[in-house]
C-alpha cells in the first residue's frame, strides 16, 4: 500500500455538510486490490485479537460485530484502515464515529475518509492505521499502545483546555460560530464586526488593570483589607531576615508562596518551624524573588467562581491524596487510585492521574514517610500541597451551601478587584456560615480561573459555568454572525462576487470579499492572488471591521479543505460547465456539480439558492436543496421560466433589453442592460447573466431596486475594478481586450461578444491549459479559430506534467477542426506575444488576449497605451 495524499477538511465538504472535521486519505492499495480480507489467512483473527473493542463497529450490517462479519466475508483494505483509524482515536480518548471509503475511478485507488476531534491526531491516525494494517497483513508484531500514547500526547499538546473547550461547546450549542486564532487558547466567537474574543477564561471584556491587581497578590490583599474583607495576615519578604520579621509578627503555622506564582507552584503550607520556613523560602524563590508569607488558616480550601459579578459556582477542593488500607504502600495506593476510570492522562477525564514529584516527596518527608510506607487503615495521606485538579486533586460542589453573606462578599470582591471572571480562594471550616463567624479568610483572587472543578466535580452537581460567559458576551438580541453571500460556478464567479460586493457597499455596509484576484475589504486589496479557498474566507470573517461578507468559493478550495464558513445566507451558482475535469477524481459534470453543491447545501434553511435556469446541472442541483430557490435566465419565454411564473416563483430575467425581477405575473424592471457598463453596451451577454445573478442576490437580501439600479450603473469594469474580465483598452488605431477565459464555456462567451464587434482584422492570443482534458484543449482552439482571423499560440505558464509539443498539437487539431482557414504562429512567452500582436495591428484591428497571467498582460498593454497618450500630449 502507498499513501498518495492526506488532507484535513475543516468545513462543509463533498463528503458531509454537517461533519466538517474529516481526514481524507488517498490510498493506493497496489497488489492488495486483488486481496480482500477473506483471502488473507488469519486476518480476521488477528484484527479481532488486536482490537476486541471493534465488536461495537456495526458497519453497514447494522448489528454489533458487523465490521468483523464484513472482514470475514471479504472487504478491501481501505475499508479496514478507515475502521482502524476510528478505533485507535477512540482508544486514545477521542471517540468519533463517521467514516466513508470509496473507490475512485482508478482501480486500486481509494479515498479513505474519517472524522477527527483533533486535526493533528487525525493526521497521525491515518498513517498509523496504514502501518497497523500492514502489520496485520504480514502477521508481524506492532506496538499499538505506543501509537495510542503518542496520540494522547499530541492531543494534550494541541487541544483546547477544559475551560476554553467548555465555552466553545456552549457557543456551538447556541449556534455561535468560532475560530481558533493560532495554536493556543485564543478564540474568536462570532464573525466580523460581531466577534468577541477570549483566551482560557480571560475575555475581551476583562480589565487589564484588574488582571494586574489580581496577579499582584500583595496589592490584592491590601485592597481587600481596605474594603473590610477578611484576609490572611502576613507580608512579603525577599530574604531570611525579612522572613524572620514576619514570623515574629504572625507566628507559626505559616504558608509561603511566590508572589507571581500560579497553580500552586512553589507553595509550602502548614509550615511549623524555622528550618522548614527557610527551606520553603528557597523553594518559592525558584518562581519569584518576592515571597508571600501568611498565617496558615486551618480549614477547607474553597474556590468560588464569580462571572459578571454574580456567584455561579463554589467547590471544596482536596489535594491529591490516598487513603490507607493497612496493607498497601503509598506507591501501591497511588497506582490503585489512578485506576479509577474517572482519572486520565492530562485533561482527558474528570480527574487527572496522580504523579510523584518533589512536592510529593517533601510532604511525605515531613511526616517521615516515603513511597514504601504503609499507612494505617483509614489514614488520609496528602500527596500535594495544593488542591489543583491538574495535579490530581478532587473537588466537591458546594454551591447550594453558600451562606447569603458569603455570596454577597464574593460578588463584592469581584467588583473591588474589577474582574468580569474571577476565582476566589477561601480557607474556612465551611461556607455555610459567614466568614467573619467561621474565622475564614480570602487567600487569593485569580484572573483566568479554571472551570474544570465546577464542570465535572468529583462529587456533587456539575455546573455549566460556561453559560454565564456566553450570556455576558452575547446578551439576548446581540448577533454573533454577519451576512454571508457565497458565489461559486464555472465561469463568472469573480465578476458576480465583485458586483454583489459593490451593491452592498453602496448600501452602507463595510464589505469584505474574496476573489480569484485577491482579498478585499471596502475595495482595499489586503492580499493578492487566488484567494477563493477557506483560509481566505476565514480572513474576512476574522476581520473586526467587516459587516457583510461576499465570498467566492472555487472548486480547488472546497476539495482541498472544505468551505471556510459553516453556513451562508445566500448561495449563487453561476453555471456548471466542463472545466477542470479529470483532476482530483472530478471526472464528469455530475462530479463537478457535487463540488459546487457544497455551497448550496450550506445555505441556511430560510436562505436562498440562486441558480442558472438555463444550466442543466443547476436544475438538477435544485432538486436536492431544502432552502428557498430562485433562478436567473437570459430568456423569459422558456417553458421552465414560464412554469416558475405560474407558480409565483421569483426569477431574474433579461427581457426587452432590461434586467428584470419577475414574480408571478408582475415585473420590476431594474435597469436597461445597455446602460450597465459591465455589459459593454449590452453586447456581452455572459456579463448580463452575471448582472442578473448579482441583482437577484441583492433583491432577495432586501435592497431596494432603485439602489440596485444605481449600483449597476456605477460599477465600471476595467483593469482596476474587474481585472481580467473583459478589460478593453482603446488605442487610436486598434483595440485590445484581455480576458481570463480558459475553458470552452468562457471561450464561447467571448465568441458571442466578438460576433457583435466590427473589426478589419481579429487577432487572438491563446494557450492550452495543461491540466485540462484533451477534448477541452481542442474545443478551445476550435472556438478560437471560429472568431479570429489570426491566432498567436503562446505557452501556458503551468504545463502540469504535459509537454509543450503535446499541447501545441492538440491546439492545432482544434484549429483544423473549425472548418475555417486561419493563419497562426507560435510565440512562447506571453509578453512577447502581446507585443508582437500590437506591432502587427492595423487600423481597425481587434486584439483579444485570453490570458492566465492577467497582471502581466494588463501591465504590458497599459504601458503601450500610456506611451501613446504621452506622445499625443507632446504633439499637442
């Protein structure tokens, strides 16, 4: 077997609209194509021995053990690898159950698709599954546990922490989109101007000053003391002399902790003598030069969580500990405790496994214990100095037990410090009595408090503490999304996208849009290049100034990673024509339609799909959609359009020279096509079709027809506004047109336009595109020969594995098939071809450059035009 390609899909895709997190592996089975599992001796027994838990895989049989039944009867290795990849993720603590394996049109090559929770783990699982399958085939040993452990390590390295993940999950439950900004825990909720950000449990509403105060434990203590809030007596020292002075004031027992510490690092508690105090000072100074020394208060360690100045949860925390049974050593008791199914590696379970470190050894040494000591039955042996869950501690929910006075106190503390999300550490015998009565005290106020102890306490009621965070960031009525119009199709995508964005901008919105030319925000180009994939869409959705997004979605991006958004409000499919066939398993128009349909299927149910009524594949797409559907058509009197009119459906039509919105028996004439600059005076019919699609999208969104009309009139095509889309340069003696047409449908659009052009001679510059089918290259040349008198063949920049001579031969075959006698010549470089065409132009010549490198072509022609204008100025 050979892995040909592995890619991660992150949005709606050709396999699933709802399951957006998928790994797609292209796998060549090679000789195994002739060896299904039933022809591999002992394969069923070996895989069942290695993965007995696969009994739960029901597979297409729909019953327990269904997958093993398929293996017994015979299935192909791609299908087996899919199930292995899913199972090893489950064994690593990431249960996910969606998979598909489909043979491509090439024998022996399969697409193996399965879901993932963490992308890096999914990519690892794909390669691991192939290695495991190979070991099962050859009956060689394989350390599956090592791979599973590595997957856990990867997960812990890249996953969101429990607190961050809980907020994300709550946002998803409320249909709020989210984007991870980088590889840490910085998260964006919502899109564009409606976004909010948070990192861990610090939100964009959190005050920097409040965080600074909370991080300065001495300042926190001083402010609380001034507000008559009980705090532990003590002070800060930097050396033994200062430590002694503090101890003389407050006496033993004491607590030492670094001034800038967190997670209990460097802390020593219940210190009873000078020797331990001096040692604790050195330990704390490993983390901070300044060390807090406080009177040790006996009681339980409580954490109260306050969000938006309201108490939402409280927990009693216990440090990691074991309970003696009278016969087992402390080491054995730790191992026994870690067998609790609630404990796991890192944050994978409710509780974390207990590990032995210096803190553990120091605590045991103070009791004159070590790991081999056998505690008495019922004796509690603490193993950590702090009660953090990340070090194996446990928590008990006590929210309902808080005295109203303590609730008032904690909510007041959050305002005194100024934190929107804060964790208050309290030492007291209980929270059922006011602290002033129980003798308790506030130990710390924490910015970015962890949620884990409240989300999944060891005992008591779990608290959805993420909900108040979302309530605070998105109170009722506040939107999280921005409107999205997505545009796809074979031809006309970019122009339609630009025109829609122009209409929206003219209606007062700050618009972000993506095209095959670049990323734009309010017509300012932010990034140059083909930006029609998911990362470009995400770029727009992450921008905090964008109020409305118009996103071009091309075939390549959808196949490579899926869409960059979860759903859109309006989706436009301009047409579905033969282009890029024979690539990435897209062999037929039906395959191509399935790719374009990803956009249409992602439209919200009450949104609109806008389809080409004259495109056969678009009509087939419409039958599979569950959203509203509207059409545009260049002809009003087709049976289908008439049928739509009788049904009262909305259609944009070109009738009597007008761009018109038609619903049932009435019409709204938006604008005369000849007055829309984009249509070249009404001569470029394919541009009229683009205008119809854009007009319909704007109308369905709710813009007034008079505003749409004004926008159609003010959208001026040209090298700046629509680079490579019918860019016409008028010289004194001739004209040059540059267009991005690169497939038969695009060529036919240019041919239709050229039929309305009077010229003494028509010169065309063409090239065969290397990644198109032979028949597509021939057809383009055939169309070119019908519309030009002389053809200059240049070399396509990207041969995509073909030879120059091969492409030239196909072009000549197409020219010969046209039935016309035309002259032709070859000039390899595009710039030289353009210069040559201009040099041989005569009065009335019309040069058409069908270019794939738009920028270069435009620059060359513009330089000639500028030179001509300069000469006119000098002569005048």
